[in-house]
C-alpha cells in the first residue's frame, strides 16, 4: 500500500487546480499590466481570483495581496506591523514559542532592530491561553501574531478570543493561517483578524503562490520594489496561472470543508486510538482542538528519523517535526514548547492525512508504525536503559 500522509508539508495539486493552471498557461498569457485587450483579459481574470479568495475568508478584494507563498506573507505582515509600530513609538510584539520559522526568524530580525518580543507558552496541550495573552499586552504593544493551526502538532488556537482581545486593546492581530485555510472555516471579520497569511500548496494548489490579507487601513511595507502591481505593495508580474489555480483549489477545498473534516476526523481518531496502544507513547497536543487530518505522536526509546525511513519502505510518507527542520539534529522547537524533553521529542512522528484517507489506510498505518517501533526498540540502547530501570520512563 502507498499512503501519502505528509499533507502538512505539501499537498498534491488537485485535478481542478492543474486544469485551471494549464488553461491559463495556454489561453491567457497576457501581462495584467498591459493596456491592450490580451493584457486586460489577464487583469480581469486576476481580479476575479482576488474577489473569489477574498469572499471565502470574508474579506474585500482590495485587502488581498498575492505573494510567493506563506513565508513571504508572514514576512510582509510582520515587517509592515513593525513599520507601523516605529511610526507610533511602539516596539513590543507578542507571539508564541511554537510558530513557524517564517515568523520566529522574522521576529529575531526585528529584535535585532530594537523590537521587544514576548513569546507566550503554549502549554502541554499546545494551545495558547487568551488570559495570558491579554496580560502580556503593554501600552507599547503593536502586534500579536499567533498561528491559527500549528503545522507540527495540528492544534487549533483560540483565534476568535485572541481577535476580540486585540481589538479591545487596539493591537494589530496577524495570524499565520497557512495550515488552516481550506481546512477549517475562517472569517476575518468574525474573528477580528487584521492580517492573515495563506499558501496555495497547503490546500492542493501550486507551490510558490500564496496571499496576504491585510485589513484596509493597514499600511503594508514592500518586500519587493519595482512596478505598481498589487496596488504598489508587491512588485513583479503576477503569476496568473498559479494564482488562478490557487483560487480554484481554495474554492474546491472550502466547498468541501465539512465533508472532508468529517472523514478525516474519523480516520484520524482511528489512528490515534491505534497508536495509543503502543506502550510508552503519547499524542502531542490536544485531542479535540486539532486539525482534522493531524496525528502527532512521541514514542520513547526511538529516533524519529529511523522511524520515517522504515515507514517509507512500507509505503507510508510521513514526517517527524516540520519539513524545514528535518536534516538538523535539534529536536523540534514545537515539541520542546509543549514540554517534551529532548530524548522524547526525538522520537516523534507526524501524520497529516489527505481528504480521502480511509479506515483501511488507518489500519495499515497503525500496524506499520507498531511493527517499526517494536523493531527499532529491539536494538535501541535508550530503550534497553529504560526497560532495565537505568533511566526513567517519561511517557
Ligand atoms: C508551510 C507553512 C509556511 C510556509 O509556507 P510556504 O508557502 O511554503 O512559504 C508558513 N507557515 C506555516 C504554518 C506553514 O505550515
């Protein structure tokens, strides 16, 4: 059996998205900035995509800027808020310890430039507490940036409450919703979200395309200077085929959110129940408040990397922590943030299911993981120390 269970790293483009991209490559090649009809046709289509995407998240078309993906949107959101802060003499930013590196590394850069950053704890369940967030707000706080859903452990954050608190205190609220858009319902007005980042390749659109939503009135800072595209806020000829494909993919995903979630939750819970039977293992993050397709586990006494390689041989593509950190020896900052110690964090597994996952696949995954974990433990020195009582079990 071949099972792709790494949809949090990237998704396969949907048939609709591929057909859309091909159509625009073949038929609408004009430059949206050109004045003749071939260009204006492209411009018209581009604005249609913008309106469609805006409508899906409850925004206005002019509040959407197309970017090269989630990382760019995150960078632009944070640097824009920082510029606004500079003008107002505000230099404090609040975020969480388990954000994506596109956020955390940008915050590091801002710290070097005189900003102060408070990273809130996310506790054992992987969820930030609104009362702690409110208590951290100062007179000079300009921005709160908290992700909608975590990319490793899938936990959903109380975005609605955070939005309400930020609004009451006059603080800009940005959310990295890259894992959430197309998977859970989002309404930027209901949730008082001022800025939001999304990426097409996380919802069956093409890679290298995404968008930033910025509420009207929020002055954006350019990352890329040049022509007047995107209302002067993001220069460069628009990637029309990719943008059209993104809009088509998002429309398809959004129309099926509830149906897809229902199926994935059923399969996800079956895997969680199955893996929980493995001794000295634990689910990472809250069992209910998580993305429909996310399963994240730690197994004591093994290395996540070996687990992945052996699962791959059994046809299962999975991940251990985020794709960006694999290849480094540091354990995932996300797992450390929820209190996993280094040894335990090293034995992690993330399965992120596709919309069409089946119970049969769930059973296959569970038995494959069981087999591999048992096998790896059979010659693991750490496991031997644990079973001989030289080291204490944590899980
Ligand atoms: C994938 C991801 C990103 C980066 O998006 P790209 O389009 O790959 O740049 C940012 N944040 C989160 C939470 C992600 O999962």
